[in-house]
C-alpha cells in the first residue's frame, strides 16, 4: 500500500439508546446514559467544519519499533500473553511513554493501563481511545499495539498543538483481547464493562493449569477486586486497528470458539488391524475435512479455522485414543453462524457413530455480530475528509474490543491498511505513513469531541 490513494475503513458505532435497557443500573446511571446520547446527537452538529490534527509518522514509528522488541522471539514474531513477564515489561514501557507525553497514568484492578488528559471542565464524561497490548503466539508488532500507540500519539499531539481539552480524554492499553493464554476473550474490555463473572477467576486456566486468578496475583494484581475495573463515566470509545485482511465484511463479525473432543481406543500400532481400530485422530481428521467442506460450500464471508490440536497418548507406535481440536467459526449474520454451528455438530456426531467413536463439543466463546449505528460514523467520515483521506464503509471480519464496548456506549473504529492483508504473524505490517494518517483522523475526531462546544451545550 503506497502513500497515496489510501483507503480508510471506518466502522459504525453502537446505538446506546437501544442497548441502555439491557443491564441493571440505578437511576443515576440511567440518567447518565440519556445525557450521553444527547451529547452525541448535539455533537454531530459540530462536525461540518473540521480542522485536521496532524500526527507525524516518525512518532508512530518510534513507538511501534520499540514496543515490538518486547516479547520478541529469535525466530521472529512476538509472544506477549497477559500477565507474563513480557506483558509486564510492555506495560511499564507504555506507562513511561504516557508520563512523558504529559498524561496522568493509572491502572485498574485487572491490569488495564490508562493515560488521562484531564479536561478543564469536570462534566463527568470521559472519551476513551486505545486497544490491547497482548499478542497471539508469534504475532506481529501492529495488532492491538497500533491502536494504543496511535491513541497515545493523538493525545500527545493534541496537548502540544491545542492545549488541554474541555472534556477529559484517555488512552487505554487493554490488558487482554487475544485469548492466547487463557480463553478469557476481551478480559480488559469486559472488566471495564462489568462483564467478568466471578467463577471465571478459577475456571479459566492456561496450558500449564494456572488459573487466571493465580496469574493475576503473580503479576501483582488482586483478582478479588476485579469488579473495581468497571467504568460508568465513559461517553465514547474509539479504536484504531489494522485491517487484518484484504476483505472486510459488513459489520464486526460473530465468532464461535469451540473445542471438539473425539475419543476412541488406544491400541498397539503393529497388532491392531485397520478395520478393528477406533482411531480418534482419523475420526477427528474426517470431521475437520467435512467441516471445511461445509464452510467452503457456504462461501464468503463464512470462515473456519482448526488451528490447535492435542493428540493422546501421542506416541509413534500407539493408535490415538483421544484428540481435542479447536474450532474458530466466523460469520457476520448470527442466524447463519448458528446454522453452521448446528450442521457442524450433526456432521461430527454422524462421523463418530460411523467410526465407533464418541464426540463432545465445548463452547468457549460465542460472540454475537455487532451491527453498529451510523451516527458517529458520519463524524469520523468528516474527520477523514478534513485530513484529505479517502474512506470506505467496510468494517471488520475480526473480533475487537469494540465489540464488547459497543454493548454499553457509543463506539467507533477506524481501520488502516494491512500490507498484503497479513496479520497474526511476524509478516504483519502497516506503513508508518498509513498509520500516521489513521492517527491524524483519530486525533481530529478526539479534538472535535473534547475541544468543541462547552459541556453545558452538549450534555444535559
């Protein structure tokens, strides 16, 4: 992707008024919800004559390259799972950069890190931007991290160019999104949204059997205080993210994560005839082929991945007796995702019966597609046009923290191009010119959210 004719992918935002009744809050918080909605209805009137706030590509480059060394592997890629030593080092580095940028730095009970640019008027509203800083195994430098660093550069640039805002701005480094160590899935944004369940603290375990509560304690956090991470002061969440593909779908997609366990009988590899075997691996492989065929027949945008396998007992001369393999099924239409899920179960049960095996399916995560409201999107489009950036309405087929945030507050995403669509690999790359364009759009949007009319005219 070159420096000109860049396409920006601007996602919709959630309609808070449709969702505000879906959770129990007292009358004070309900009143806050209504005032927040009036804030954005009136804010849209401000966006006609935006002035672009420019962010220098060299600022983004310095941040990305330095953070990308933390958790870096000799063979390439980054391993930086939540609450690990590399994660703690990255968190400390981000905190230092936030302080140098002139932000007030603090953390919450689950490990999210915030840099706050305090407003001149305390109206009880905070506008939040950022993303996650954990990585997949052997991931790249840009996934998640660029959203934090673009937000940091935006707040730093705003403070230097425009002074203090009227309304408070914060950049957040969310502690966990990837599920690469624990099947926690959006642990940071779920903490902020009050969606962590108490039983998860001891039920979520990594591959070594360590619970997420134990990992939190080892990293210096008190898991019993997780409820303190919930925020009730947020007015909006803006997330910049890399595109992560060549094809973007109609909304933030629905994701189903399951583990399929196939059990047969372990036998001697030399003395057990082929027709008498109950080979769990052959059965699991047959299921994987049929699941793949099913999704291929469905066509785009349906996708399925089976990237994690555990074969037991795992010896060269023993017929496998038990196999566990992962399912990552994605589709932006919930009814289609459910139909594919049900068909997949029927396929697996039929294959297991045919081969004399047993099969069980455990759901680890089932995220609904998030179709977002266009009101704040229009404001983002105005920001992109003010910065001379071309745009398209093409949101993401990946899962993001915005998917969680959008359940409770107005949320928007800006996507920047990924070279050759690569992501979740060391080859992941976005040019720093493109990243700076995205940060400029973000900074422009934040400027008009936080530096505009007086809070009295925006919030009732």
